[in-house]
């Protein structure tokens, strides 16, 4: 069973948890897995969903990459819906998802939340909202071939 953010916090007594940072390997894995599973479930088989972690500036960041399953020349950036969204966290601040690769017509704005779970819930809701537009963009690209 996948643990919630609050369960992971309660298992760790470090003060960093009180500051909402996610330096724990377990929490980073939880965020990565939850993103991959939940966004993948929403988008289905028409899209490729990848979630991964990286250390930027010494602290972990989680990145979600999404693109249509059949991009031109098998290059993910050729997908009309290619996007890379990162969850970054700075000590003593809330978590956020940010991206500069999402198409303007999909209307992505920065997502900020108190906890990683809350941020993921907001991001999944955004994907549910824009999925019809993503499918349309991918279909338009296929029709132009």
C-alpha cells in the first residue's frame, strides 16, 4: 500500500518535515510513483507518462514528462502535447509544480500547495480538465500527415 504524505511525515521526526521539505528518499519515491500512476491513469494509453527525480541545487526535484505515444520520428519533443513539469521545493516554502514547456492553449499555470500530495491532486485535476484538448491536439497532428 502506498503511504500518504502525512504517514511518511509521522514516521520521521526530523524538523525538516515540519518545514514541508521532502528530503526523504521514501517521500521522493512516493511522489514519483504517485505522479506516474495517477497521471498515467487519467491520460490512458494515448500518452506516455514518465516521472523521475533529479537533484537540483542539492535538494531533490521530481519531474513529470508527458507526450503523445507516436511522436514524429520518435522524438518526444515532436509531440504537440510534449511537456515537462517539475515539482521543486525550497526550504520553508510550499511545494509547487512549474513548467515552461506546456502549450499555451492548455492553460497550465504554476500549481502551489502546502504538501506534495495536495500539489499532485491539483495537477491530476488539471490533467483531467485538459485531456480532451490534448487528445484533439494529437489527433490534429496525425490528420496533417
